[in-house]
C-alpha cells in the first residue's frame, strides 16, 4: 500500500477517505453499531477502543488510514452508541465475535488488520486466538505492560469518573494518559462509566495467560514514549515472548492516549509496518 502514502498529506491537514457512515447491523438479539469508511473493496482494518472509551477517539487516525486505502471499521462496544445486547457474561470472546460479525457484513471478506488501543488490544489478540482466519495482523497500540507502577490505575479511576471535578480529572489525565504539553481536555468527554464493571469482567475472560503468549499473525507493538502504563524497561517484553512475529515501534510525544495525541504518527507507523513486513 505504499503508493497510497501520499493520502496522509504533509501540510498538517488531515485528509479523509471515502465518506464516513454509521451502519446498524442486526444480530440475533441485539444491534451492533459500526462506523465505516474507506473504499468498500479496500483491505479491512478493525479499530477497537480502550477501556470505557468509544471509537470516536479514532476519528483522525481512521480518516487517515481510510484515505490510504483501508476499509476502516469501528464496532461500537455493547452499551455504547446504538450497540446493545446483554452485558451479562460479557467476555473478550464476545467482543471479538461482534467485530468479526462486522467484518463479515461490511468488508470484502478478506482477513483484517486489527488495531486495539489499550484494552482494545485484548480484543484484537483474542480475535487472533479464536478467529485466526479473520486476522491478517495485529496492531497493539499503547498496551499496558504486564507489570506497571501500582499507582497508575488510580488515574483511570479518577479520569473516567464524571462525578469528579474537572480539575481532578484533568490532573489524572495528565498523569496517566497525556504527554507533557498535550491537551487532555477532549478526554473529559467520551467515557462510558456505566459499563465499567461489565468490561472489567470481560477483560478477564479468557485468562490473559491463555492468549498473551500466543500469536498466529504478525504484531506491531506500537508504544508511546511517555506512557506510564508501559515503562521503558518493558519495551521488549512482547517480542521476548513471541519473537520475530513482533515489531516494536515507539512514538514520541505521546502517552496512553496515543491515538488522539499522535494520529498521524500512528497512521504512518501502521503503513510502514504493512509495507516493510509485507503484511
């Protein structure tokens, strides 16, 4: 896809692909909302949002990747947007199956690149475990280390609690999610705390030890240089576990909110990886 790199532009403006639209897919007992853009016959790319966040965080990076020729699909997690269905017994298997359903109905039938931001990478990795025929490659974006500083989860608890004063939430966002100088203001919005418990439970099924050391498809481990959830000493832990299947790329001037802090750098890193690794 190297020939489509020009679509990213170099003048600071974000160029978009074909029209972005919202699609509602009827599943057995529920509805799945999907944001779709890019050419219908383009190679599919699934984007999965982080904990308690919705796919709106990907607007800029999705537009850039659609402009580069990808068919970008963003399934809205259950309990967000128009996506409904039971949250009882929710698991990573369920969330991966929802995304595969979107692929089956809104793409050309090819396996996809799966890009999971933070919690979303759990879903992407489990999709590779449970549905390998639908996975061409996995982008692990701003994934937390297996072991990170004990104080870091408190920043998520405060930032996502919309009952807290904005000043406290902004301080938590600066500490745990945004690199110095980057504006955390937009992340005062876009949280879905009502589903917190359901998604915390979902993240534990299957157990991480079942999927973390297993991969069928190549992986881009896309890290943020200032991310407290991924200390520098853990940079190589996924490659150490999975070997040459993993490519590590570190993006500067970004923290755990990598996709909104550096959307262009993320898009370029994905295209570089696809080109160089012949994904």
